[in-house]
C-alpha cells in the first residue's frame, strides 16, 4: 500500500460529493420537520465538523498542511494551530466529535424513515433511498480509497488505519 503525501484531488472530490450529498439530504429532510429541526441539524453538523477540525485534524502529523483524503489538512491550518500530534485520536473529545459527526451523517436515514412512517410518498422514499446509497457510497469504499493510503494509519496513529496495516 502506497501512502500519499497529498491525496489525489479525484479522491477528495469523490468523498465530498458523497458526504456532501448525505448532508444536503439531511438539510432537505430536516426542513420537512420544520425550521427548528433544520437549524438544529445545521448547528449539529457545524459543531461536530468544527470539533473534528480543532481536536483531530489539528493534531494530524501526516496531513496537517497537506491534502488528506477529505482535503481538510490544507484547510485546518487557516483556522487552528497545530496540536500535539501524540494525542491524535487519543482523547475523549475527539471520539465525541466523531460520534456526533457520524450521527449527523446517519440523520438523513433516521429522519427519512420517520417521515415515511408519518406518511408514505414516493418523494420521501426517493430521499431515503438516496441517503442510504450516498452514505454507503461514502463509507464502504473509504477504507480502500483513503485508509489504505493514509500515513496516519501506516505509522499507527489512527486506530482504524492501524487495523488495516496489521495484515
């Protein structure tokens, strides 16, 4: 497995189209519940995303200032100073922000199911199916597209990447 110093733009674009599509569907589904849920979802995504940038990305020895699989390594130095790299994915807050972000990514599916239960429509079913497809298209190939080429996994700093590099 070859590790990238800077991930290819094509992989970054793919990841953002899939993840961005899931979040866009989260907005679309949230608005159907009302303005309060929409504002809550957007704040939830923003807090979890900024928390990841501040607590995880700022501590990334491999990609701080470089293009990681999500392209965030180039962006994070604009907002956050480099943190202690020995604490990369080692503090409870990092895991808390990751769990919050994963919850935000799953919300379009949960919300889509709730909407379908409230009242079936073909449009709601299309939204739910699209959310499932985009989330799977983002998550399933991630280990092969990103983790298997990431310097953080190779050096053992990333718990998920460490599992891939054992074999």
